[in-house]
C-alpha cells in the first residue's frame, strides 16, 4: 500500500489586510529575491499585506534580514532558537546585535525555552544554556527597544519565571499552553500569537484564550512551513494560507473575519512599529 497522499492547501475566502506575524520564508523555499517576491505575490493574492520572517540559527536569520530588505512587504526578527542556544558564541552575539538594530528588524526572536526536545534531539542545548541564551536575548531586546519573540515548548513554569525579569514587550509565538498560562501571560500584558493549531479540534483552550484576550494582545501567524490550519492540516504551509486561522479566531470572538483581520493587522503594525503594513 502506498503512502497516504499529502493534502494541498488552498487559501481561505478572501479578506484583507492580513499580516503573518511569524513565518520562515527561507524554510518555505524563499531564499533569494526572486523566490521571496514569488511567495509574497501568492500571499498578496490571498489578502496578506506583510509578514515577519524568522530564522532558527544565524544562517537563516541572515536570510530573513536579507528578505526584509529585498521586498517591502517583509520584515524580520533576529535571534538564535533555544534548541540551538549553544551556537550563541561571541561572534553570533556581535552579529545579532548588529541585526537587531536594523530598521527592518522588528523583533528579537525567536528565543525562549524548549524542554520537548531535550532528550530526543541530538545537540539540543541544555536547560542551563537555553536560559542563559534567553537572558542574553532579553538584554538585547531591552537595548534596542523591540519586542521579544518567544518560543516555548513544555517549559511554561520556567519561562514565566525567567520572563518575570523582563519589562519590555513579549510576544508568545505559536501559543500552545493551557488556559491558566494564557491568563497569567495576558495579565502580564504579553501578546499571544496563534498559528494553525488554534484550528485543531482538540485545542479548545486555545480558542478560549482567543475569546478572553484583550483585543490588543492578539496576533495571527503561520509559523510556516509548519502548523498548517484545518482543513489542510499536514499540507505544506506558507503565509498564503493564514486566512483559515484568522477565521477561527473570528469565530472564537464572535466577530466577522474582516473585523478580525483588521484588528490583527492593526496589532501587528503597532507591536512591530510598522507604518506601511496596510
């Protein structure tokens, strides 16, 4: 018996403007000016007016920053992913400090804590190294006065403990924690950014968090090429398909998709200090 055929995603019914608050253009195959433009053109046809692209290590972060200067619809974040925190040597710190100060770099991230991969990923940074890296990125975000974009996997208590020492703006990317963590984060003023997993049937807590959050503390993202929303879960993802989670978030708040798209894009413009994302 052959392998099950992988689904092919399609854009949601059109609404605009939409802003993808966290994607990985390079991992989606957009690694030069022509391919970045091609992907962004597809996304634009689906209503997307801008994206923030992110790297996991220094090489992909360089590509993210390059893309932000190649296409006016692209902005970037700069950091070393927590699982790769061991790569944060003096040279990496110097380069990230340079990039974080650039005008089209709008956040420091993704940094954070990831306990999920500790025992299964070869070379995954230890908890101590991850926390040290997170604290360095916190200092960088404070120095450049830009939001701190957080990756968190199975590290809720430790993450909240460390972030208590940071007084800047925090974005909890790909939010996937229980409702009590969402409530604590919202009480602290953190921004919750939801990806395709908010559409998964079992994730009732995520939709509850969307419904309870103050309007200004919400973002939407794809985390592409991962986390494709229902009804195309398992398909290759890109910013073109962000409308599906936007619609689910609208349903959770009892508003129309257009109103939700307007709100989320306005939030992205404010949080990332972008004047031209609409």
